[in-house]
């Protein structure tokens, strides 16, 4: 679950018991959606849901039951409690993202308040005045338990009711209808002389105050949702300074090519982004049914694809009748088998996604989009150019072509950041910045690593020559197709490669890659139509890859 949510740029927290879940939600008003297991320590998932639905404010919090199995009575009770959905494991990306989209479409917190623009127009308020009114209400709610506690001890219904009525009028004037409901519950308890429930319901006033605070500060990230590794350590700060200050202090290259080679050769496997590692480890159950989910993961992640190809090609016996290399990551998963995949899952080499984040825009999601975009466009180009025999290899080569950045993310994450930032600030190519800091390029690193690890030779050739296809002496068509796909993605802003977008790209017919490819296409090939198709395909690809919202989830 954590890996799936991380791939969608969502934050996630996990608790094990009913009480931990209740306390966590009480502290964190910013929880957008709760995934509940039926079997929880210290109670049942249904019991937690019943408690949430009986709360005047938390009753709107969307809940999805996600469990390995569910009997008819449990499903019926869940639906009676009006949960958002009842899903059966295993976890599926699309199902989880669909539930998140439902929750994000109309966030439960917003439903406790009037919509700002229309409410201000109706009441004659300015947004600034409404903000002050909500702030004053929040302060009043924080102070209210002091006096209400006194009325509780005296069992004085009348003064308690008067104070609650004043608070309710203040909440109604500010359009905080969820707070009005909360105060009404307290008033009903006082009128019924039910002081036990009155004392219990008073706890909701503190939650109501936090609800208002987060309504006024919607971008604030709750501390419980901050991963420990998001807080930069002193060691990381020092390492970052070593790299970022190197050009000014004339210490470049910070590491040289021989050292980089030694570090690459010492890696036990291909680095894989940590969220993809988590997803793979969760899916690798050792059961034959795990193969299809693993194939889907590997087919969309450059690090996983590279590692499965490395493992499958190393596992081939010298006596195999087929001497050719395994080039299809999905086939590699099938050949390794479920038991070897469990072993692979335990030995994966993680790279930290957070260290690829470089404001204002570069991050893992943007880089992943560029890799997938290049792979998809390479396959599209092969089919359009009537080179169908290359399509499958072109997809994989496109997915793997920029593996060097994952290697740098594992070996020298702040060196990767420094080279990206230097290129951006100084208007130089990323290739030049990499040469400055490392004495080599990320593509040279990728080619060296891939060759040493035994990746298929044609993929090594793509890594080596993708930026200079005219120089390729082997697999020229494949190199040229991936190079063309890469340039098309840069020009059409499909993700980010780290280089500045290629807004003033040459016409396809003037590029080095086309000089290679035109030898393989029919004379009647319509290049103008191809370019129009490419731009349309890139638009569709961006919409497909870009359409997910960020939110917070707890399970």
C-alpha cells in the first residue's frame, strides 16, 4: 500500500490497533481517507468505523474497507455504515487511486464549512473578514472547555446552554456548520442531564478547533505525515554543501571517472526507487498468482526492469539452446519464477526518492514520466516507421536509456542535485555539468554499469550513443529511434529529463537520428503526417501520466 501511494505522490501512515487509529485521526485533521482492515488489534475494523460514524465531525471522513476476505454479514454492515467502498485484496493501483480520487473530489473537511466565495457574497463579507471570524471561533473553542468543565462539575445545564448557544451563533455566522452540529450534541446532553456524555463530547471541541486551523492553513503538512528522512540531517547538509560549493571553490570534479567506475562495479544490483522497491516486495508473495502484478510493475519502472533483466540473464545456463540475451522484462519475471523473485525482492538496492526532489520542478515523478514517455514514444515511432520488429526492444531501451541518474541517486545524490542545479542556473547542458562534477556523463556511467552487469548489449549501445546517434557503430536503428523519442518528449514537455526543455527543436528531418532512420523507411513515408501524429500522441500521453491528485491516507 505504501509503495502504491508513494508512486501517486500521496502521503501515508500506518497504525495497528483501533485505539492507535482513533488517536492518530484525532491528532491529524488532514487525513483525507482511511483504509481499514477488518482484523485490527484491540478491536475490529467495523468497531472503528462505527465509532467514526457516531462522531459529529468525523462521520464525514471517507473510509474504505480493504481486506483479504469478507463474509456477507460484514459486507452488509460496512455498507450500512455508508463506507465509501468495500474492496478485496490484493492491492491494485487503479482501485486505490480511484478511491483517493473520490475522496479528493469533495474533501470531507470542506463539507463542514460554507464555500468561501458564495458565502462571502451572500453575507456581504470579504475573505479577510471571514478568515478573522473563523480564527476568533477557533480561539473561543480552545478556551471553551475551561468554563464548560465547571458547568459539568456543577451539573448546571442553563449556563452551559447559554455558553453553547453563544458559540453556536458565532459558528453559524462564520459558516462553520460542522461546529454547529458538534455544539448541538453538547447542548442536547446538557438538556438531558447526561453529564457523562457531555464530558466525552467536550473532546470534540479541541478537534473542531484543529479543523478550523487546517481549513485556514490547507497546505500545512501534519507532523505525523512527515517521514523521518524528510528532515535533513547534519551529515546530509554537509554533503550537500561539498557538492553545491565545489564550482565556486574550484574543486571540480568532486569525484573522478576511475572512482566512479569502482563505485559502479561495487553495486550489488541496479538501484531502484524506494517506493517501487516497496511495491515489488509487497507483490512478491512466492505464489504463482504474483507473476502478473510483478510483470506490470517491472514493465513501468526503469530500475526494476534493469534488475530483472540482469538477474534473468545471469540465471541462464551456459547449455541453454537459445544463446540470445533476454530483452523483455516481463519475460524475465516469468523465467525467474515466483521463488527466485522472492529472493530478488529481499536483495533489491533502494534509492531514496526524496533526494531526487530539486525545486522548483524536478523530482522523481517528472523524471519517471520522461522515462515512460520515451519508452512509449520509441514504441510508437517504430510502429509508425514500419519497424515493428524493433518496437518491443525500443520500449525497453527507452525505459532504460537514462539509468545513469538512478545510479547517481544511489551513489552521489547531492552530486546529482548539484549538477542539475548548476546546469539550470548557468544555462549549460546537463552533459557539461555532469562532466564538470564527475569527469564523465550519466550516460557513460549507465553504459559502464550495464556492460559490467550483463544487460543485453543493444541496451548498452543505446545508453552509450543515445545523445550522439550518428556515432553509433552497432544497433544504429534502435539507438536512433530512442534518441528521436527522447527529443520528442523533451520538445513536447512529457516529464523532465534534467536538461532544459527542447522548445526550439530542429525539424525531425534535420536531426542526426533521422539521417540514420531515413535509410530504413519507405520513400513514400509522409514525415509531416508523422510529426502531427507524434504531437497528438504526446498530448494524450501527458494527460494519461499527469492526471493524479495528491492527498493523505491512513491505514
